[in-house]
């Protein structure tokens, strides 16, 4: 049952990043690339019918994590309390930026809320990337200091925002170090491309063509930061090369990631607008899945040699709870799937001014 629920949790997380990720990307584009009011409206038009629904996946992911792996839920939400509170406030600010922008038709009101939407989208992409980097790198479980545990429970930890070394190889690393910042930049660039591909797919006009011209430089920057992050990851304790030796089929995931990365570049020159968004979606899916496959069965690595890693087996709920939860998950997921199918059928194809609402 633990393996089934691990697959469900990973699926829910990937769905959230793919769906709400293009919202974040659109916000970044709104901040940096949309210069005129018409261009800003085009960005909002592209995400207007969807952004509320996409955030459902984050709530669903949190609920599934709590139900299936309560120890992991308790560990991460206490250890990363401050960063998670910051993310919560950014989510609120982003929602307010969308909803409040046009309540008063005056530039002194509109401009600050537009900036709030763009800046919060940028910081959310960065912070979620940093959070992902912390999961890859690991944390100091137990709060080990000079061989002594600071916390009574093995799954407890506290991670400061940064430490003096700013190194991911420290035993007591901070939330922010040069590796997690690199992963954060990878997330920002990936979601910016993802958002651009969504806008290109859902709208027409000069702004869509303008975004096509931005894809190549963004793609080059993404490749550079991916290479830096990969070199660092290969040197980390959490990297398990034996997983690829024991299960050669896992190699399909990095192959898909590389193929979809190339597909994004090809799509920038193609008239097939769906190709870019499909490629960026596959890149997100395969990139996250590759790391999870390498870490398996670990869900949160330990940076010290005294307290072991958190795995799907020592953090899972009781077997009875997992079985009952699976029944309710099927019911809930069916309702979500029906809702998303209905939503995307209503707003299929290119979005025009008649869809310009939030």
C-alpha cells in the first residue's frame, strides 16, 4: 500500500506543478515581458478561467500527504515552518493581485496590484524550487550537533533560512544555499517557459509571437543552470547511482526529460502551438520523476550519519487507514477529473476577449 500511495503523492505533486506552474509562469511574463495594457490583458485572459481550479491540486496534495504519510507531513511542516508561512502569504498576495486589480479603474490602484501578482508569482516559483532543492539535498534530521541529537524524535528538524557556510554539503544546511538557489532558478526558468508556451497555445496576436522570440534565450539559460545543478547533485549523499543499475528502466525518465527539453526549443520555431506546452509539461513530469525515482524509497534524506532517512515505510500511516483512504481518494479524484474535463471543454481552443474574466 505504501508504494501505491507514494505513486499517488508524486502524481498529485506533478499535476500541481504542471497546472499551477503555467499560472506562475504567466505571472512572471506579466511582470517582465508584458509592457502594454493589451499584453497584460492577454496574459490574464490566458489563465483567467483556470487559475482558481489549478490551486485545488495543492490543497489535494497536502490532504493526500497528511492521510498517507503523516510523519512526513508533520516533519516537513514543522521543520520548514517559516518558509511555508512565506509561501502561504505569497499565495494570498497573488490571489489578491488577480482579483483586486480591476476593482478600481485608476492607475494608482491597478499598477501596485499588477506588480503584486507578478512579484508573488516569481517568488512562488523560486521558493517552490528552493523547497524542491531541500528535498533533494536533505535536512539535518534529529538536529544532530557534535554527535548529539537536539530533538527527541528522529523525524524532527529545524532548518534556518541559511547558515554561515552557504553550502549544500554542510551537516546543518540552511533552507537557502547555492544549490537550492540554483534549483530555484531552474524552477523559475522552467515555469516561465511553461507559462509562455501556455499563452502561445491559448492566445493569438503579436504578443504570442513576441514570446516565441523569448524562448531561445530562456532555454539557453535553463540548460546552463540544469548542468550546474546536475553536477552538484551527483556529488551529494542523496544521489543513489545504484538505483539506475538495479532498475535500468528508470533511464526512460531522463531520456524523456532530455527529449522534451529539445522539444521546447523545436516548438519555438513550429506552428504547432500545442507542441511547446506538451514538451514543457513532459519536462516537468520527467524531471521531477527522475529525482524521485533516484531517491526511492527515501522521501526526505538525512544529511547526518546518525539519524536515518525518512522513507515511505517509516512515515506511512497504518495499513488499514491506507486502504480506507484509497477508496475515498478514488471517489474524490473522479470528481476532480470530471470537473477539470468540464472546465477545459468549455474553454477549449484559443481564448478571446469574451473569456476575459477571472
